[in-house]
């Protein structure tokens, strides 16, 4: 199964580009694969396939079936009638999920439910991942990543994200371009930096940008 591309940190090459900034959710990237003949038949983390028996992500199968499967098929059939395969990328997250951790014991909370899946990208077979503009146009009515900003990627916007002036604790993912020239970068908040430093100590940099 195709992996979602890694997202680089913000750098000078992105400044001045037109972008759409989506809220960055602090969960785990899961993917679900659809085939015109078989329906939704495969699910995966970044590293392995899983089904409903998986101790960590098994519940995501039912969540997906109950909240996304039918709605996504309707969009596929309406907007992409000739497509035979689609890969949906969603963030698996609970109210206290943090740095890819979901276990209440590790997080030191009473519980971490309800879990949900937030759609953040779609890959169309033979076409690749849809552009951010196309994603917003065709999929934003679903339970998907929130658009927080549209416009030029400026130093002022970066600073506003760092200072937590947009919704969400972790930060944003900026996306731009079309077709096979789509670019992405992430900007995290100073508050998130302090949180991971406190939780992970000297190994915090693994969870930063």
C-alpha cells in the first residue's frame, strides 16, 4: 500500500507561495484502500496492514465504516466515475492523543475516547494525490481537516502559527500546487514544542519539525 509522503518542515523555499493551510492533528496516519469491485478492502498504518483485530488500531475499521466509507464512495462515483482505485488518508485521533500515542495509561489520562478519523488527503489511482484546491472542493463537506488559512505563505503567517493564533495545539500543514507538483510543509507551535520537551525530555527533537 502506498505510504503518505513525509512532510518537510518550513523553509525559505516555501515563502511567498500560494497555499492552503490545514489544521495539523496530533494522531496517527492511517490509510484505507477502495477498489470498485471489492469496496473498502485494505487498511494500513505507515508501517503495516491491520484489521479489526489489531490491538492498537482495530477500532479504526469500524469508525471508518460508520463515518466515512459510504460518503467517500458517493464522492468517488460522482466526481471520479471512471476511477477504479482510491486511497484515503485519515488521521486517527482521540481527545488526548499526543505524538502518535493513544493509550490512556501512557498519556496519564482516564480515557482517550471517543476516537475519530479525520480525512486529510485522497490518492486517485494513476493520478496521484489530489491538489489541495480539489480536496477542499470535493471533500471538505466530510469530516476532514479544517482549512485555517488561504493565501501567500508569509513570515507573518508563520509567526502567527508559532504563537498559537490559529485553532489546534500542534500547528498547520501548508499545501500548494497541482497534479504531480504538489508541495507540503509543516509549521508547529511554540506551545507544542514545550509540550514535547516536557514529555520526552532530551529526545523531543524526534517529534518536532
